[in-house]
C-alpha cells in the first residue's frame, strides 16, 4: 500500500523561495572585490536571482546547460547559485587556483556555455576567451563603472545584465533528480573528475548538515563560510543557510586574517567554516595582536585533519570546534565530531584525543572499512582499512565517465584510510596514496603530523615516505617553524619520542619556509614527494616496526 502524502520534488528553488518568504529581511553581508562591504538580504537575493534567471533565459540558456563561475564568496555569487540551479541549468563552480591546463580541460569537459567571473580573475577569463572553448557568453561580476578593459568579445557587467529584468520568474517543477551543480575534484592524479549533484542530493544534504549534531545551523546564526563557493559548493552552506534563514557574512577576496577578524567582529559572526590552513593564519594573527573572538560559538573545520593545538586555541576563545570529514564526491559532509553524553566524564586530555577524530556519520551516510581484498574490517578502533561510504549525497558515477572506478558494489571507495571505533567515530589516518609503509606496516602521517604540531615551535608539519633499502619507506618530516620560535631536529625528535611509538619516529626532519598548498587548501604531498625525491637518509634507522 502506498502512502498518501504530497509528492513535492526536492528542489533548490524551494530553498531560495522559503528564505524569501520567511526570512526576507535577514542580512547577506558581503565584502566585494572592490573592497566595499555590501548589504543584501534573503528577500533581495531571491528577487535578483529571479532577474538573473530572466536574463539568462533571454541569453538562450536552457535547462541542462552548464553555467560556470570563477568567483569568491559574495552576494552576487549566491544569486547565481540559486538562479542557475533553480531554472534547471547546472551551476559549475570553478576553482581559480587550478593550473591553466586543468582549467581549460574542465571548461571543455563540462561544456560550459556561459562564464561569470569576479574581476580578480579577469586574466583567467581572458585566457579562456582566447581558446576555442564552448563558452559563448562572459559576464563580469561587477557594475559598469568597474568593468575592466579585457578585449573579451561581448563581455557584459553583471549589474547591467540583470538591470530591468522582471523580479518574477516561475521556477520550473523539475524532476528532483535533475542535475543542479557540478564540481570537479582536485589534487588527484591526472585530470579532475566531475561530480554532478542533483536537486534531491543537495536538498537532503542541506537538511542533514543543519541538524544539531551535524553543523547545527539556525536562524540565530551568522555564518562565515571561508570555505570557498568554488570548492564543493562551500560545503553546501549557502543552501543550508537558506533553509534555516541564517545571516551570512561572505568574505569575498578578503581572506587575510585582519579582514576576517574585522568581518567577524563587525557582523557578530557566530559560526566559522573553513579548512585548517585558514585558521592557522587567523589564530597566529589573534595571538600576535592579542585580539579575541567575542561572538563566535562554533567553527566547522574539515578538508584536512584538525591538529589538537588548533582545537585548544579555538576553545581558549570560547569556540567549539566541529571537526568534520567529507569530500567532493560526498557533497561533501560525511562525519562530524560531537562528544556523546557519556564522554562528559572523560578527562580533558581524553576528550581532546576524541575530538581529533573526524567524528561520527551524520544521518544519511553509512560508513565501513575494508582490507585490500575488500573484506569488511571490525569497528574496534584498532583495525585500519579503506574507508567506504554510501548514501543519498554520495556520487554514483563521475560525469561523462563510464567506468565506476571507485565503486565496490553499493559502496564508494573514498581513497582514505581510517579506523572506526565501537562508538562509530571515524579516524582518518591517511590518504591511500599518501601512506607511509615501513617494513610492511603503516605509519599514520596524520598522527605523526599532529604530534609534531603539538610542539609550540612548529607551525605546520607534513610527513612523507622516502625510499629506504631495508624498510622500503621511512618517514621524513617537513616542518615550518612558528614565527619567532626555534627548534632543532634533535629537540623535535626527543619531543616526538614522548608522543608516538618509536618506530614511527621520522628518520629525518627538514625545515622549510612554507609547505606547498594545493587549490583547496591542502598540503600537496605529491609535490613534497617530488621535492624530496631521492632524499638520502643520513643515519640508517635503528628503529624497526614492532
Ligand atoms: P576534497 O574532495 O578536495 O574535499 O578532499 C577530500 C579529502 O580531504 C578526503 O578524502 C580526505 O582525504 C581529506 N579530508 C577531508 N576532511 C578531512 C579531515 N577532517 N581529516 C583528514 N582528512 C580530511
């Protein structure tokens, strides 16, 4: 017997219309590319999104067409998000930090018909306009007064493009499985792969991440997504914010710590979202200036492991860290770390150790670990294996690729190596391709890095495997010192010996000015391995796998 409830499709248009109807006056504050602070509202965002949909229709953009953006987190980008998907076209957000050959590749692969760009990225737009790409229309996300002289044929300014258009648009009643947006993975070997999200997956993911034991969003929040809208749809925050009617403070290009702190304090931000690299810089700035975060309650941090010292530093500002894990292929959120009631009795150190794990699955995501033969491993907190997931917002197959290269039956292989404890806390120990395998045993580079970063003189650390005649590989630790602090390799080794098992101790420590950071804020291990290829270990190690 079938239920007899309404069949209303899950559509992105329902999110912006809900925000417009029930949270119309709520602010969207945005730092613009010209440095100005602009103020909009959910009501105005919806009206302008409808104007934009009319303008795009006039231009000939039809359902299913791909519309690309190369843009910061701003009010205009938010309007494009809702307009493009709601009208049934597909929003393709492009990461401007990609190398040019990859940029060119994904524009071709996605068959983008129009490109919106912030004037910061004019050179990228010019580059594309000089190639034979499918892009027919270019829109600079600015007004006529700031339209750059580009030589791009037919270039229009955003404000002029939507001016005079009607603020009404009948959003189509699409099949909820219609594609809504497209993001390409980055940092992988070879060319990026496209992940094509649907309206249904986007709406379900929005519900799930807003739940109290996920990222816990509400109409009482002012959210600052530093995570870019060009990286996995800013973790789905724009959509979830519309569903709960949260205030948004969008940082635009102002990602340096003074600008962020100014925006946080001025707009009384309650919730931060971003990768650890951003917060390293912000926390160092706070420490150097003696400034405090006075309004922030929580920080959703993911994309890379959150070191314990970062959790402590945020807590000293009264900020709860929500350590989250996910990936482009998962829209992206899979797990979020909240302690359970029974953990209240743990000591501070025990709690900190637990908070360093990547958290428990949120409703809608199922996780398991398997060995190299795809045999399921126990959730005992000890066994480590390939982390696999399934759920409503997990990729089924990559865009325009026939082989399901990451699928194992119903499960998607994340490429991460993890353990899962009896309470279902997932702990990522490595990327499969970054594993350090010494004498047949795995060394967790994340544990090694976290241990190093708990030393006060270490700002950042990355562990990579270097070839070794006896143990195949041994860890090399590459370290960036904290500003104004000093430590020697021997001192660091002695410190690490108190934190990790002996055979995990790095065979060498190298100090560098900076680590190579990839387009999404992660340390580029591949590049580090290339830099240190052929590295010769001076002292043959005496330590052996246990
Ligand atoms: P991306 O698709 O660019 O978002 O990258 C996803 C990958 O980032 C994951 O597969 C993990 O390897 C890594 N990652 C994301 N969040 C975390 C985290 N909290 N701890 C460790 N690694 C993470």
